[in-house]
C-alpha cells in the first residue's frame, strides 16, 4: 500500500450537519417538503450536481434552479458546522510521520475543499488532491483514481481507496483499486459490504488498526 486515497466528506470530516442544513434551506426556498431530504442523502458522495439531478429530476425541478437555491445558503459562512471525525487528525499525522503517502479523491470542488482543510493544516499531507475540477467524469467513474495512478506512477494494486459511500467503493472497483469502507459516514455496513471492500472499519479506532497493519 504505497498510497492511501481518502474521500473527504463522511470519511475524514463529519459534514452531515452542514449538508443537511444547506439542503433544508434549499427545500424551503423551493417550497419543497423536508421529506425530500431522505432522497437527497442517498446521493451524498456524488458531485453535488449529479446528486441534485438524481434527487430533483424525478420531481420535475430544474437542476440549475435547485443548485442555485442550495448554494444561496452560504456554505462558507457555516463551515463551523463540520469537524474532523474524532481521532482523524491524529491518525493522518501518525501515518504521515511513518512516511505513508496519502491523497484526497473527492466529489467536492477544489476551492471549498482547500478552504475547509485550511483550519486543520491538512493540505500538505496530501499529494495529489483530485477533485471534480481535475476530471471529466466524477465518482463512481474510475477516472479520478486513474488520474491518481498517472500522477504518482503507481499501479492500481499499490493504492488503497478509503471511503464511506458506495460511490467511493464502486469507483475503486472500476479502477482495479482495493478499498476500505468506513462506517462513520453516510451509509450502512450492509450497503458498503455489497460493494466488496477489502475490510470495514466502523470507527476511527478500527480504521487506525487496519491502516497501521497494512502499512507496516
């Protein structure tokens, strides 16, 4: 395992409250019932445009209109609502101290990602950082992990994808990259197991044990 490729939301950072609050704002602005939230959360992990299209297309709503309402929430002013999962910052520093190479492969755009990383000083820990701004096809298409291979010169078997959604794990499978599912994000153990990860970590402590064993 020469490179750990991390997802961001739901894997490194608990952003559920920010995501739900932003969508509640959009639903209110659009006059839609809050019950739509459950459908929206099924697509967390995809690029936001795809999640909105999948959620609101069947309701007959224009994706651009919904996206405008969602972004009018002012996520940058509410980023205090998101925090790293307990123990994640310490784990990242421990892995880096052991010489473990790490990347971020996310559905979040680069500008907000780097802004959100800044309070914790994470950006220097990851190389490369791959967002939808660097690829044509977002998750679960394998392009992001294929780009990671091209940028690092590593083969798929030398990379481990760590994520909390089926989109992360399906992307890894399509790219021939082994994956590790984490359970403190948005999806159940059953939903993740169906995607064939090499292992499942219900929390950061279990995640640490697995990663340190595999990087030894």
